[in-house]
C-alpha cells in the first residue's frame, strides 16, 4: 500500500496457497502456484468518513513486491499472466 493525500494504492499479494519456505514460495508463484491478483486505488472521502474505489485492475499480479512512490508517479513490479 502506498498513499498520497486522500488516495491509497493497494495491491493484493497474498496467494491462496503458499509453500512453507518463503524463498520457494516466492519462486513458485506463477509457474507452479497460482499468484494473487488485483490492484486498486481507493480515495478517502473526509466528509462521509468512508473509502471509495477510484479504479481497480483484477489482472495485475504483484509477487513479493510492495508499491512505492516517487513524486507523482507510482511504481510497482507488475506481471501480467494469462
């Protein structure tokens, strides 16, 4: 998760199934085990005190990477799988 102002960028990187060894787990996501999918930008509405989805991408895959931000640009390691 990374945020700026009232916006947050969130990636789903918690797979349904994983290996006990963390290195094996990370290396097996994609070719062997199904990775988690999804990214979303949510905006906080201070008057209503609630989050609102700005956009979602259900096909984005972020394996063992956390989003970062530099200036006004968001960066993340993104893989697209069929």
